[in-house]
C-alpha cells in the first residue's frame, strides 16, 4: 500500500489504543546507501525524508509525541566529513522545514548537550523551539549529541548540589524528582520504542524513560521505514498486554 492510502488511520488499528508517545532509534542510513552503491551521506539524506514522512504520519494518525535519536555522544567518532555533513543537514532541514512544521502545529524540542554544536546550528535550534513553543498538534523531540548515561549523571549532579546547599533534604530524592532534572522533564514517557536495521539494543538512548516502554525491532533499514512499516509496528504494539508489573485481568481474577 502507498502512503497515500495510509493518509488516514487504518481501519484495523484501534484509535483508543495507539501509543501517545513513540520513540525511534533511526538506524541503517549508511548500510542503505552502501547497499545501493551510494555514499553514506545519501543514506542520511533519504533518512531525513523518511523522518519527515513519519512525523506527518504520527500527526495524521493522532499520535501526540515523537522522539527520535538523531546523533549520539558516540557518533562524534565517525569520519569528520560525515559528522560535518550531518550538522549541515540538521541546520538545512530546520531552515527549510520550520515554517511548514509551525503551520501544521508541530512543537519542536531538542535534548542533549547542544553547547558544543556549531553556533549557527544552535541558533536555528533555539529559534525553532521558541517559534513553536505553543504548538499542540504533536511534540517532536530530537536527541542531538545525546547520551542517556550523561543525562542521568548530570541530573544527579544537579540534585547533589541542591542537597549540599541545604535546599533539598536527601530524603526528598525520589523518582519523580530525578525525572524533573532529566532533559525530557515535562514530557510523557514513550509508550513504544522502534529501532530499525536489525539491531537489538538501546545504545544509550532514554535509559530512564524507557523503563516500561514496549519495544519493537525490525530489520528494515531506516530510509525504507515507510507508513506500512509503521503500521506493522503499531499492530504489534496493540497486541501487547501492558501490565506495568501487575498481573493481567484474567490472572488476577
């Protein structure tokens, strides 16, 4: 089926059981390009188009939040030419797509250590967040120079400083407090995590936030992850019994 046929929620998906927040590890751009005899940057370009389509699909189908892993703290180890291209691609996409996303009610956020990114990119990121802050159609969060262990460590440092200054009692430190100092503070935890390309690991992504998230792994490379593939992920999600540590109704009766 084409994406045009999937412009509306497929009839066999229950609109009342959709994940409200989907997180995605977008993996396989380089392998997709190599398999086609193309340079790796071609895979990143196609992956950006796939992301744009997924964001629109989430909005069309009533999913309220999408968080994607765009660049990890470990990705700096990639060839300099590839890293530089990715930074330019992020900036170009923001400049090109911001007006349209704003018109469509997309709220844009970025998480991670943005301070070491190119200054011009930081300016575009801040502008896009400010411009779309009040939008409510869908919350689109992009993790750039993000690592979950670093995020949790930073939160612990901030809380420890409050305790040292006497502004907080150590007995007040609980899960809710820690969550308030994470990059994702104020955002609901993901209901569904999707990772493409056949890799079956979290790669330092949202380790705290994914504690009770349903996970879906697919061999499809990210540039080929279309609406049909997303539909299959949602079908799988709707077959899950999300108990959050409790027994299901039939066993507890």
